[in-house]
C-alpha cells in the first residue's frame, strides 16, 4: 500500500505543478515548480521519501523520454543540420567531460579525476524541453530550435554512454582511451542497429495484429508504448547501448509507421505520449526535489569528511560549475562558428557574419534537466560489497544544484538576450506550412470536382443531381476560401480569413449547443451512457478539429 500511495502522491504532485505554474504571478519554468513541490513533500509535515533502485530508475524513465524525442524531432532538419548538431552532441560532450572534469577535480580535490569525469559526463546532456518552458514555444529562431532539439536528443545518448564508461573506470580502477573509443563505437553502432531493426520488426508485428483485431486503436497504442522498453532491454541484453537503441527506435518509427494505422490510433497515441512525457518529466523533477533536503545534509557530511568544508562552499561549487559549463559551451560554439566561416572562406563561398547574440543564446540554452537527474541517480551505492561509492551524495547534490542554477540563469538571462537575436519575417516552417495548406486545398478542390462528375454520371434522378450540385457548391466554396486565405494579396487573404473566423465561431456555437443538449438528455435519462459516450466523442472531435490553426499566419 505504501508504494501505491507514493505513486499516487507523485502523480497528484505532477498535476498540481501544472496548475501552480499557470496560476503563479511569477513566470518561471515548470521544472522549478516541480522541484519546489518535491522539496515541500519531503519536509517533515509530509515526510514523503522515495529511493529508487538506480537500474529500475534508468529503465522506467529514460527509454520513453528518448523514444518520444526521437519520434517527434523533424527528421529533415535533423539531417540538414547534422554538422552543428554533431558538433554539439559529440564534440561538445567530449569537450565538456574533459574540461569540466578537470575543473571539478581542481575545485574540489576530494573528488577524484575519474569521478569528476563521471560528473562532467552526466552534466553534458541538455534539455530542449526546459528551454522551451523558459522562453515559450516558437520563440527561438527555427534553425536554432532544431539545432537545440537535435543536440538534446543526441547528447542524451552520448553523455549517458560516456557517463557509464566513467563509472566503469571508477569501479574497476582502470581506463584505456583506445579500448574505450573502440567499445564506444561498437556499443553505439550496435545500439542504433538494434533500435532501428526492432522498430521495424515491432511495426510489422503491429500491422499483423491490426489485421487480426480490425485495427483496434487501444491495442495498437499499448503495443507502441512497449516499443522503447523493448528496444532498451534487448540492446542491453546484447551488451550494446539501450539508450541509443531507444533513440534509434523513435527515429525509425517515423518511417516504419508512414501511412499505417487509423486516424483514431494516431489521435490516441499522440494524447497518450503527451501525457506520459508530461508525467515522466514531471516525476523526475519532483523526485529531484524530494532528494534535496537529504542530499544537502549528506553532501555536507561528504564534504566535511573530505576536509571540513562549510555548507556555503557547496553552493559556491554549484555556481562555479554552472558558470564553467556556460563558458565552455560559449567557447566551443564560438570556435565552431569561426571554423565554419574559415572553411567557407577557403571554398570561396559567401561568409556569414558571426552574430555574438546567437552564440550567447546558444550558450545560455544549455539548460540541464531530467536526463541529468535520471543519470546521476543511477550512480551505484557501492563500488564493491561494503565499500560505498566515493562522494555519491556530493555528486547528486552538485548535479541537482547545477540543474537548478542553469534553470534560474536561463530564466533570468534568456528573455533579455533573445530579443537581440535576428529572426526572419517569415520562417521556413511558416512558409512551408502556408504553401502546404494551399496545395492541400487545391488537391481537395480537384478531388471534389472529380467525385462530383463521377457521382453525377451514376445518378438518374434530377432531384438527386440538384442536391449533389448544391452540396458540391457549398463544399467548393469552403475550399475556395481556404485557397484565398493563402493568397499573396493581403486584401483577399484578410477577407477570406474573416469569413473563416465567422464560420468557425458559428460552428463552435452549434457544437456548444449540441454538447449542452447531450448532457441534458443524459441527465434526464433519455439516452444511455453508451450512447452518450459515442455522441460526446463525435462532438469533441468536431471541436478539436475547429480548434486547430484554421487562420493563416500569412
């Protein structure tokens, strides 16, 4: 019962964090509210304590988060921006592990160099979701947003794999750069291969199940939810990276699922994954907050054993490490920008002027989040039987403090820096969306005309033909308005959008009236609950369709 009660409390805390963040007069990232709620629950008044097994924690939280990131990231942009993404996701990770590792060892001599490298590795993953929570959706330039998303996806894997190597070096007491590099290559490529192959096999299996079950959406969604865990477990069983396997499975799922499944399955799976992503991210930060009171005390005890370090020194260490991470990130981005400009100059290509505000925004966007927390909590309790892992609680405190400090610095500095970053009047995404909407409307208009001609030939009754013509004319007018809404002429586009707004408002009023009447019929016991549920779903789907972005941004 205690486990059930704890899980229910964590779920309630995740839900309340969303409410508090919306009602708070102070605009702060959602993770900060979740950490605060976790710390409150750990206070003596509530006394909630949770201590997960590290391996169980890694299995439960990491695969689904990485899988959904890989699934949703734009694949074309991921390929087009592979240069800067790999420079940040691989080059910067190595640069961070080495640079921050030596810095931590110099700053806190009690932390051995292998342990410092492990802390540097677990601090290298960034959290693009936390950055979006700070600056808001679609506030960053599109190109920079895609680079940060790709970096966050890839460095989650590279950082955690490097972390596992560093922990292994601490446990065994030996480290070989050549063997580690070769092992990293085998483990990484093996993980990617297993994830891609498993995504294809599971997708094939789900198609067979769909044929046997008449494409029941609930069954498909449950099988899809199991995919990241299967990818992780199978890869770990064969001794390759389960982390990269989950990422590869998510990326491959976009292609293996192309054109497959019903619309109901896609709607349900999107809703389920959005919920799971919110819950898993939220529970990670709440668990972080739950650890805070005990971690501070245990970290102080570790520090005192190492040299009677005052408590305020611990917080100074956190600030120093956070500043070092931002400085190293700024240096790396500045160097890679100038190297790219120099290479373009040698090739005779036009060279773009390096914008310092873009580099500064990129540096401040290296916010640490749930992956760092999930990783550091997997530090083993003991090196061997009876020998505790050196400074484990201090490591957790430092990682926790850096997450908090990076969130606070990002919240305070990014809104000041972002307005100085140049953004195009119309982004490539908006242009492509506008052109795609126009093409869809033209395709619908052509399909409507073809269907009318075909149906008209099959009808012999003049009244039926007249009815068909009236319906076709009404639908044709809707698509003509959609075509006009994407017009290059501002006056035509404005009038078409006004027409669509009127249409949406009237349709929405009709939907509200339908829902009110539906509840009245149910309350008056004129319809059964089964009938009520079916009709309510139809009304909700109609409202959801109308709530979409009908109005052109053009």
